[in-house]
C-alpha cells in the first residue's frame, strides 16, 4: 500500500483532522529555489494547496482567539521554511494581513538574504534590554511583512523565553498574525517546549521519508507542553492521488 495512504490512515487514527492534512506537490525543479533567494520569487505550491492550509489556520485562530501559529519539521530538509514563506505571501495577497515572521531556525538560511533585510537589521540576539525588543522587528520590502530572527541556536532558557514573550506582546498590537518557523523538533527539542503552551502547530513532514513514530513523538512533545497539533503537511509527494483522496485533502 502507498505510504501516502498509510499516512492518511495514520493521521485519522490519531485524530489529526483530515481537512487539515495538506498534500503539497514537489517543488518545480526549474526554479531551483536556493536558501538565499529573495522571498518574492514565484511560488512553488498551488493556490489550492495553500488555501487548504490557510483554512486550517484561520479556523484555529478564530476558535482559539490566538494570533500565533507555528510550523515545525522533524530533522530539517522537509521544506518547512520554504512552505512558511509561501504561506505568508499567500496570506498577504489573500487577506491583506499584517504578518510578523519569527524565525527561530537560525541554521536554515540567511535572514538578510532570504527576506531582503538591510545590513543594519537587528536579530533578537542583539537585544539586551527588553524595553528595546521592538528594534528586533525588521521591515522588509513587502509592506505587510516584518521579520524577527535569532542568529544563534535557540535553547530553552529564561532569557530567550522573556525575549519572545515581550516580542509577542508588542507584535500582537500591530500585526494580525504571527508565524513562527521553529528549528527541527527532533534536533533541538528544547525549542518546541519553549513554544508549545497553548499554541497551534503545523507539522511538516517529507513523504516517503518521515517515519510514523517520528510524527507520534513530535505530537507527544507538542501536546505534552500544552500545544495543539492543527494538522500534518505531506511535503515533497511524487505519487498520483486519486480524486477521492484529493477530495479529503481539499
């Protein structure tokens, strides 16, 4: 049996809502998106797929009265950060929302290159006094998008937690949505526990590669910290999906 079918069964068995499971096509190999490309390059996933993801996030935000959603993969290389960029740009086009991206995955790509930030932009590591935390909210060439980021690997300590709490408190006053791109959950486990409490998570996994027990472990980590798993994204799928499966995913 196809691993994609098994993944769907697995998600249903563990009460991951099927309406929130989004199948993403593999990237267009001709575009060759690299880690240093600007955030306004052509999209790599379809409007339908992004709309399915957007519906899951919107439903959660409306019901929970929260303004933050987190994206996380197991080990890295699943396409999590690329998906985050696509999702954010789609949300801006679709809803004209003001969005803050908080990128905690310092090893994934250069923030200044990927989001066209100026050389004078400040990272959260640069902020020593919490009263100046707003200085870490950096404008981009997209008027509705701001970015805050760490340059160093995040660890679960009081300094980082205090910085993020202060950042979120300020950002909620001026942004409609806060999107957090986390480090791989099974590489930097401390980071996921720092964010889990009362927050909604989208787990990004790579079809044909991520193991079911790894999804289970990530789900346990999130829920053990008080978080909510909104759904699972099967990224980099290469198999044909019959219409009845596509209907489930749409």
